[in-house]
């Protein structure tokens, strides 16, 4: 039984087998510090985006990231809060509070562990590229739209219920815009766009946040107020309220003991679990897709291979434990993992070091975080949304892809924006599958064989017809392909079907073939199947479609099919006709 379970510590063991030296440690140390610096503002900004206090994003990095790195199957994945989950997690927070969000994350962790134990790590191979590109582009659009409020310092009359209403509320709130917030946002976006072109080794978002904070202080001095993280969030210590985030380690608490939407402890009930089951499954599926995609990207950059089942197991353990310490949903982040590889990482130790950097920053620099403008954090998320949307790939795909793939991409994008990602992925997969079935059925056809096709078909008696079936016989194509074999005049007594180009058939095809044989039996017509593959013959025999003299025969070639047809005709024909048949 043990060999069927994905191993824990797969990535760590792989690194150890290849040898871990002082040079490897220096690479991991440099990569961990680099990625840790990148992760600090992102973790806080993404936590705010999903409707919880910024420290919950930092707690996610502290707990989930090292646990996933140790137990997972990718050497380079850096896990933590990611932008892809904003569209799923924000509605959960609004409906069930922070307690519901953490409980849902815990449930998703259990689902991910189950997927890992069930060896579903190759799941990513069955997600069509247009589906993935469509919903990620849609998520990027939604995230960017969510940031307009803080970019301009708008005051919305009430929380929007859908994307269309959100656009309406934003348009109505334009008169409430604050010049200070807009200036900070503009300056930060300019730095984020320009800085990486000239100083790529220094993370541009850190410079942007520093510029935003300094500009915010200057604007405050000029009586142009700027909303800051300290004004929006606070914590209570020893009965005293403090702005910003607490400079403390996370403490253990069951998610259902935390506040629900009304501010009271959430509580635990079967009905609550039932309501959270669907979003938990959506979180698990998206987490699996994004983490495995991230591992593939990292492997491509580093020339390594990951264990997909162990990665799912690690992601599940991380999301199971992190909510117990205030952490929100975690998954592998492609941008941070890519930065990890480029910075010289060689093992999961880099991800552990990156969590240590976040810990030190939270304990030592928490008071300074209070001065970060909300507009600066919103600008950072706008750039994350832009990079996530992969606009260039979307435009390129729309230009070169087949129309069916374009339809799938646009459907997933629009459904993600207007409704939600779960519906988009479900409809996208169904649409892609339906279009694939249509394309495959178009490849399957049945056509009469002309006499010049093969020597054995020349001068066949009038009572013999020859056909060829090309392509798979499955539920989308079987009835259409076999219906051709019913179109002949009453004088035909034997039908030869060449099937060497039929790689498979399913139960629908077997049922259609049995109906065809039944009709042939009533009409006194025999069927000769030529060139069937061993796999197809085995399926036919298991289904009870056996040889029967004068009714059904299996032969290897068209020569044998001709001989069998003449033999059957000779047995049924009167004496004069037998002599003509023997002369052929």
C-alpha cells in the first residue's frame, strides 16, 4: 500500500540526493531574502483585497509557505496568498466573515490532501489552455476593477453585489475622489512601470511603496489627505487600540471561534459546512491548477522535475494548518517562484528563509507599515492584475487560435468577470469538451470503397458492397458513421466493412453495431468486418458480438473478406448463380 502514497518531503529529498553544499546554501539564502522582500507588501495587499486585515496575509506566509515547501513536491515553488483567489475569497468573506473564510480554507486543504493521496497530480494536463487563459485574464480584470476604489479614494454608497453594479457604483462615486490618493497611485504606477527597465535587480514594487509613503507624508503636510493602512486597520493590545498590524506571532484558534459576518463567533454546524463545501472545492481546484502550473514553469526555468502528487499533498497540509493560525488560502505563486529561481535557489530551504524574512519584518517593522498608503497597495495589485491577465497572450491567441478555442477563451473570460470563476471554469470545460467531441466526430466517416482501392474489390458481385470506416467510433460519431451502412438496395446480401483505421469504439458504438446486425439479420444481409485491430475485436467479443456463419465474420484482409462474401453468396444462391459466382 505504501507505494501508492505520494511521499512527503519529496522536493527536500530530491535536493539532498543531488547534494547540498555551502554554495547551495548561499543561493538559497540570497533567493529567500529576495523573495521575502517581495512577499511582504504582496501578502498584505492580497489579504486586504479578500476583505481581511493585512496581518492575515503575513500569517499565511509564516505558516503555509514553509510547511508546503517542506512537504511538497516542487523545489522552487513559493507559496502564499495569490491574486487568483481574490474573486473566490472576497465573496466568502463578505458572506461568512473571516471565520468562514478560514474554515473554508481548512476544508479546501482536506480536499487537496485527498487529491494528492488519490494521485490526481496529472489533473493539469486535462485543463485546456484557452480555459486557463480565459479565467486568469478575467480574474485580472476583476482585481484591477476592485482597486479603482482605493486608487482614487472613492466612497461607495454600499458594497456591490456583482461586477455590473460595481461599475455603476464606481461611476457614481467619481465626485468623491481624493486628489491625494490619485497622485500617490499615479506616482506608484509610474515607478512600477519605469523602474524595472532601468534597475531590474532591485524590486520595483519596494521602490514604488517607498515613493508612495514619502509622497503621502508630503501631501498630508500640504493638507491633501491620503488614506493609509494605519487608518483603515487597527488591533487591540492590553485594552488599547493601535493602528496598523500587530507585531506579534499568530496564535492558535479554531476558525469557527473567529468572527462571522455579524462580528460574533461563527460557530460550527453541518449547514455551515454544507454551504462552504462548493467554494472549498473551487478553492482546492484552483489551488491545484495554479500550484501545478507554477511547478511546471519553475521546472522549465531550472531544468528539474517535480512530483505533482506530493505537491498537492504539501499544498493540502499548508492550507489545513495555516487557518488554525489566522492564515488565509495559500498556493504557489508563479511570479515569486520565478523570482526564486532567478535569484539562485536550489532547494525548498529558500522558501523557508523567505518566510523567516517576513517574520522579521512583521516583528521589527510593523509600526512602519501603518504609513503605507492604500492607494500605493492598490497600484501594486493593479500591476499584479496586469501581469496575471497576460494580455499579450490573450491578443495573440485571439489572432491565431481556431475559432472554437477563441470561443472557449472569451466565454471563460466573460463568465469570470460577470459571474464567478467556478461557473467560468465549469462552462469552459464543458464547452471545450463539446467542441472537441464535435471535431473528433467530424474526423470519423464511412464511405464506399471504389474498385480501384484494392485488387480484391474488382468485379465484386452485385450483391456485395464494400465500405471503409475511418476514425474512432464513440458516442459522438458512431450513429452517424454506422447509419451509412443501412443505405443500400434490397438485392445486397453481403456488406464488407474495412475497419483498420478504427482505433477504438465505446458502448454507444457497440449498441449501434448490435442494432445494425439485428436489422441485417431480418433482411438476410451478412456483415464482414475486415482489418479490425485486436483491441476492437476484443471489445466486440466481450460485448457478445461473435462470429456467426452467414451473418458476421472477422477477417484480416480484403482478400479474405471477398472470399468470405463469395462463400456466403454461393451458399444462398441457386445453382445457375453459383456457377457465375465461382467463375469470378
